[in-house]
């Protein structure tokens, strides 16, 4: 892996304690950056924005130019998978995603993988172009939503707080396991293609993993993730995979042990000292600054950053947030954050 030698993010994922640790931020491209808002204002439909390689490449590069992050993440969204499977997906201004809900085995009949790769070809093109245009010390991360989290949007038909329809169907419903199997197949294929096109690491975002009971967490988070990791490794044995089962609590340990991930991204409810003791001996830990502290900035943010660095820098570690950066974040606070991580 000579390509990985000068990429601190890949060295950390290979198990090395790198000093200073690599840093990137979830959702590092996006609305907190004026240059993103400017490009985004020219395109009505958010999915069209994701499916236009010129634009997706440019907005992926924007945060690298400002902050020199150690990793770039493909600009796309987790909801391109339902869209590619044939579900109607729209993003409404100020409202977020709106999908025609899938609530029964019958509703599943309209979905299928036959057009998956044709539909996602522009994303693969974006990955290829990024692989040849990012700085040589920057790693390229591909990603997808994990099946459970993508299913919550497909079943609810929108973002939701309690995910009642998905959680209920998951307990008693005919067809829910088929939906997860379809998503597991599509997600594994999608990520393998991203690796084929030059992604150097893959992250699975399971934003809503934390709403499940332990038995359901095993079935809908751990099992599909383990299956996806196994399939990726069969096709690309050396590519590292990072899981982000947000809100998993004490289940983070089981998640790491049973899925085969190379890295785990932890949310800001996890004590860094616990992660250092329990998770770091098993895999690389990524996280976990509270995204609100970056809105606040100043000494409070600095104290949080230093606490996380002190706890986790002794083992394989990637500095990140506990969840995506928020649109209200002052860009100068991000610059300060990166300086602190790098020792300024
Ligand atoms: O109008 C706009 O500009 C849309 C805002 C936006 C952006 C910038 C959305 C809509 N998606 C994205 C990009 C995006 N989404 C990335 C890009 C790469 C990066 O810079 O990191 C990534 C990795 C995602 C992943 C994503 N989308 C997640 C998982 C991670 C997380 O933050 O929890 C989820 C849950 C989504 C769904 C989604 N997409 C967009 C919105 C507003 C939402 C959330 C809907 C809700 O409230 O539930």
C-alpha cells in the first residue's frame, strides 16, 4: 500500500497512532460554506446537484482548499440509493427529503436493482475524477447510508424523530427483512463500485442506529453491516471500512466486535476515555467533538478538543465531530479547530 504511506488518515485506519492525528469533519462540504451556497443556489434540485460530476467534484474540494483536511469525502447523499432503486425521492427547500413511503411487501414490488449502476454512474464518475485531483496526502472516502438508516427514510417518507412506522414494521411486518436485504445488496454493490473507481476507504452512516432496542440493533444494524463489510472485503481485501452507528451507546463494543469494521466513528455522548480503553484496542476510533461546540467556538471548543486529543491520541485515532457539521457554523471556528488539532 505505497499510496497510503503519505496519507495520515489511511495510516491511522491501518492501526497506527499518528501524531498529530488526521482530521476531517463529517459533512465538511455544505451550507456553512459561502462558496457551497453560491454553487448550490444555481441548481434547484439537490439530487441533480449530486448527479452532476462537475459540481460534486468542486464542492468536495472546497473544504480541502480552506482547511487542508486529511481526507476528502465524496459529495453525494445517502438517499441516492432509494432513488436508484426506483423510489420517488425529492428534496424540498426548508423541509428536507420527501419520499413516497414504502410500508408493505406490496410496495417493495416497485423497487429493484436492475438500473442501480446506470443510475449511479455520475457518482462513480465523480469518484474517479476526485481520485485523480485531490492532493496526494489527502485520502478519498466513499460512503453510503447503512441499510437501517436508509430504510427509515424509505418507510417514513421523510426525516422523522421517532421512526415509528419503520420500527413497528421492523418488529411485526411481512417484508421488512426483504427491504433490508435489498438495501444490503445495493449498498454493498454501490460501495464496491466506489472502491473500483478510486475510493480509498468507505464509511457507512447509520445515523438512526441509536433508536433500536438491543435485539433489533443486532438484526438491523450489526447483521447488515457485517454482511456489507464481508462483501467489500471479498472484492477489495485492503480497503478499510468505517462504521458510524450513531447513538449506539454500550452497543458500540458489540458493533465493533461483530461487524469486522476497521474503524468506528463515535458520537459525542461517548466518553473518549471509555472509547480509548474499550474500542481502540479493537479498531481505529474516529470522533467525537460536539458539533454545537464548533458553533460556539472560543475557549469552550478548545477545551473540548484538547480533552478528546488527550484521551485518544495514544492509539489509532482520527479527529472528527460526533455528527455532521451544522449550517450555522462559523467557518473561522473550523479553521481554529484544525489548528488546535495540528498543535497550534
Ligand atoms: O440544500 C442542500 O444543500 C442540502 C443539504 C445536504 C447536504 C450538503 C443534504 C440533504 N445532503 C448533503 C450532503 C451529504 N449528506 C453528505 C456529503 C458529504 C460531506 O461533506 O460529508 C453526506 C455524507 C450526507 C449523508 C447523509 N444524508 C446522512 C448521514 C449523515 C448524517 O449527517 O446524519 C443523512 C441522514 C442524510 C439525509 C439528509 N440529506 C440531506 C438532509 C437535509 C438530510 C437529513 C434529513 C433529516 O432531517 O432527517
